[in-house]
C-alpha cells in the first residue's frame, strides 16, 4: 500500500469511527465507491464490530 493510499485508509477509518460516535442510537448508511481503501481488513473489522453502520457501493445500486 502506498503512503498516499495508507493516508486515505486511515482517513476513512477516522470517518467511520466519527459516524459511529456521532450517531450511537441510529443506523447510518454510508455509500462508498469500490476503492481498495474501503475494502481493507481494518475497515471490514470496524464494520463487523458496528453492524448498525450500513454500507453500499455503486455496484449494489440499481441503475434502472
């Protein structure tokens, strides 16, 4: 992972943690692109630990 990709990876983890903290009693929905940063082990682990945070990516959206 390049230094730039690692920075984006950490930024995305911080974002998800902020979402989890800001909405403790809600089920937030996050739309993500298919960027590899969003598929890292750390991101998957965080989402597994916070099942109330729902995610989707463009490949899951119905373009009618």
